């Protein structure tokens, strides 16, 4: 219920289409209400830069999805979910941004069903949630992991199918809970807890991934890259780290 309340109260207007040139810029207009809500001390003399951080990327058929957040040096402003249906040439935001939230891992077990993990950061990580799609990413709905406020975040998740999945919830540093679902993420059941780091046995190793996000300091971009047949990486899209400025 908490995430639904955030969605109703904090949906932001988002660009209909982003066109790739040298580096794509995900714009942030910095409305006055955001400056007040987040307590930003920005001015013409001391502006606040806004940055795009991409946490994950996944290719699904001909589509590419990337997830992350917009933030200042001190504050997370909103989540960002990006989609390209043409191999990274043009991009849309298929789901509205959620204030004070960040998106992390993306996973599609088939061409239609997908999940993106998220958490609100105000100021501590709390109320983890999923964005879920059943139509290949055209539309998304939000589903909280818990029905009550809980501090912590989804450390890792994995779906074997459209219905069956597992996740690890880190409720505090060094404290973990493992959950399973057979309802596609609508209901989760705890199956274990402990104080030692755990890993989902069925999830693939990170070094076997076909897609990755890499920050390039020299160009000040977030690069989306795909592993090629020779084992190297090719750039599919490049997003400017700087998204805007608040004054």
C-alpha cells in the first residue's frame, strides 16, 4: 500500500521519446516543488547538479531495458526506467518516475514477463517494491514486497518462470531473509533468514551476463554494452551522466 501511495502522490511528467545522438540526455527540469520537497539549497550562485545513474540493463528479444535513478550529490530524486525497441537508437520511459526511489535489478524469464526491483530512499532504504510487466514492457505496475513499512532493500532476485521466483531481502547490514513466490511476485513467503550473506543458487553468475552498464569517466557517460561473439563488448547506447541543474 505504501508504494501505491507514492505513485499517486509523486508521479512525474516524463519524456515521450529520447533520441540517441552522441550521448542521450535524460532530462530533469527541477520543478520548484521538488526543491522544496527535498530541501535542496540551490541557487544561481550555487546550483545543484542532477546526475543519472544506471544500475542495470537487460535485452529482451529486440528490446533493451535500463533502470536506475536521478540524484544530486546528497539526495535521490526519482527512479528512471528506460526502454528501446530499436536496438538502442531511440528510447522511451515506459513507466512514470517515482519520487525518492531508485530502481536496481531487471529480469525477464521470457519475452513477456519482467520485473524491476526498487526501493524508496528517504533517507534510509525502506519499503522495497517491484515494477512488473506482462506485455513485454509496454506497461508496468508497481507491487510492494511487504504490506507494511519495512527498512531494507532487495539484494538479489531471480525468476525461473512467469510465476516462480526467489529473492534475498537485506533488512540491515549483515541480516538477510530469503523469500519465494509462486504467484509471479504478488505474494512472497519467507523461507529462511540468517546473518551470513547468501546467494540464490539458480541465478546466473554476473560474469556470464550478455549486457552490462559501464560508467565512462572520460566521456562522462553511462554506457550500455552488449557482449559480442568474440567475447568483447560493443556500445549499444550512451547516456550523459549530467541530467540537469537546479538553481
